[in-house]
C-alpha cells in the first residue's frame, strides 16, 4: 500500500520527536469510511464523533505530558476548535469564557494546489477515499487564520525539508 505524503511527513516527524504517530483516518467509523468510499462527502454531524475521538486521544497524551503527532484533514475552523477544546464554540468570546482548557498543539497546514493534491491522491493505493472527493474537501476547506497560529508549508517541498521546518518552529 502506498501511503500519502502527509502520513510520510507525520511518521518522520514523530520519529524525530521520539513520539507516537497516528493518522486521523484511523479514528473514522466504518460507516464514515463506507460513505467516503462511495463518493459521499461527510457532513459536520458525521465528522463530530471522529473529531471528538481525536480530541480524546490527544488529551490522553497531554495528561501524561507526552508528545503525539496526528495528521488530520481538519478542514474547518470549527473542526480545529473541537480538536483543541473538545467542543464547538460559536464565537471567540465563548472560548475566552470557557473553563475547558485547550489542548496545546502546533497546527501545520500542508498547503497544495488542487492539481498536485489530486495527482498524489490518484497515486496512493488502498485508501477508502477516492481522489474524486477532493473537490468537495476543497470547497469545505477554511484556511487557518492568524488567531490559529498555524505554520503553512508548501506540500511540494521534500519530506525532509517539511519536517525540518516544522521542528525549527516548534
């Protein structure tokens, strides 16, 4: 099975950090995998249990003071909030007033043009999501804003360069 570049990057980064690596796809339910395999985009409701499972996984490592690397297509800002806080917030004021402390993590956005992403998706094998789903993901995508303090990296860079850049900003 040929893995994605994000998985290769995540694995390499985890090795450099001497930490655990997980691809967020492993948290999807069988139902979600079947839905995506049939070409149906997931709804926010479909994604919520997936996002909460990832949050819980991250929180388990945080409470132990351990580092973990997760690759995840957290396409919307609200998805990234759920990963960080374990719930949705309707505005920044609500986040500021919460007693639910965020999970600290470094957000890295591997940015790429549609043609590059599609080409890579078509070359991978054994994945439940086809390259035909890319368009719906790009329509859903909300690029991280300044508040999220995201590191943006061009996906065309080599794996070694990407990992080096991530490590230099951590």
